[in-house]
């Protein structure tokens, strides 16, 4: 039985206040969480004056338990899994697919970075429409900035089918396979991701092919201020959860990130050095000043 006391040395989110909160509800060890109603515990945390920190601690505990339950996999098994089970989804843009040698890979977290109005959301909408049209399965679209545009997706769909009658019929079926959720804070995101893990494990909505989060950085950046460890812990928890979803369920995950000022006035992707190691693939979008012409460059790729 692994006690909560002492975990704060390696996990600052599980501090003495969090341990006291757990103790009042009969939770003294990691194993106690396995038989406790996590949703009830989160609801009880909402009533506390330090509800945000308590929910962060619950998320950290869930991450620890998840890591402990993962079996070891040898290199040959990983290679076979990569060769046989990981699909590649076309983005709907031939040049980007060529750059990525096929498109968005299952099992990968792909990040699109770029300044405002560089085309990140348009890329997400096009990828959503193309995956929903070409592949059987659902598209999960987490929208943090009210930027989801069903009309724009319909335009992508109609442009690929010149027959208006047929296009309308197909569009209705395709649009019904794109599940949109508005998410405005990191805690809702983590709840949704944990729920998605549960659904996939229990075969509910098990045909999800791609998860799109636009914009991930707008959810994480607000909790990183002040230099504390809590926000950083939330960011890392979200990142590891995304990688687990991608790998365990052969999902392609696409997230967007904005740019911030760096050294010598140069722009750089937000969320810092710790986040940079999370995505398997990082693409940068930029738009030529005064034009509608966008360019894309490959900053990082696990295979290429």
C-alpha cells in the first residue's frame, strides 16, 4: 500500500493540504483511490476554498496510477505495433501530406504552431472534414476559442464533390461524425480526456480516429503564470495523457499552439521547453505579410 504521505517530495501537487483533504474522506494510500468514486471526490473538492489545487492533486494521482499500471513492452513489440497498427490519415492537403510522408500518423501527437491568423484553425477544420469523409470513424473536436466553423467544413466537403445533391447528402452523414465540444479551462480538458480514455477502453465511441484540440495553448497558458509548480504539473499531466491516448488507441491527435516573444525579439512556440518534448511532430505555419499565402515548415518529427 503506497501512502500519500511522502509523495510531495516528487509530486508537489500532493502537498499536506491535499493529503488532509483526502484523509477526511478515508483516502490514505494510492490504492484507496482505486476503490473511490473519483467524480464524487472532484465534486467535494469544488466546495473547498482551494478547489483548483485539490483538483490538480486528483489529476496528479490519476497520472501516477496510470503510469504504475502500464506493462513493460520490448523494442520488437513496439516496432511491430508501429508497422502494423498505426494508420496514417490524410490532412486533405497534398503538399502537407507529402511533407509528412502520408499525413497525420496514428499514435502521434502532432502540433501546429504559428502566429495569429496564420491558418492553424483552417488546417484543423480541413483535417477534420477530410478524416470524417475518407475514413470510417468519428472526429473529436475540442474547441477552446469558439473558432469551430461548420460552414467552413461544409465548404471543404462541397469543394470535393461537384454534385450539389449528392454533396448535401454526404455532408449530413459526415458532419454527424464530427463531435464538437467547447472547452475553456484545463480542468474541463483533463476531465474530457479521462472520459475519452474510459469510453475507448469500454468500447463506447470506440471508432474515434482523430482528436483535435484548437487551441491547446490557450487552455494551458493561464495556469503557467507565476512560476509555480502546479501549472507545470497540469501541463505535463495533459501531455502524457494525450500521448497515452494516441499510443494505446491508435489515435491521431492534432493540437494547435500560439507563438510568444523570445530572445532578441524572435518569436517562439508557447508553453516552454518542457512541452516541446511532448509532441511527436511539430509543424510551423506562417503567412506572408499582406497576402493569403501560407507556408509550412517541419520543426520536429520522430521518424523523419
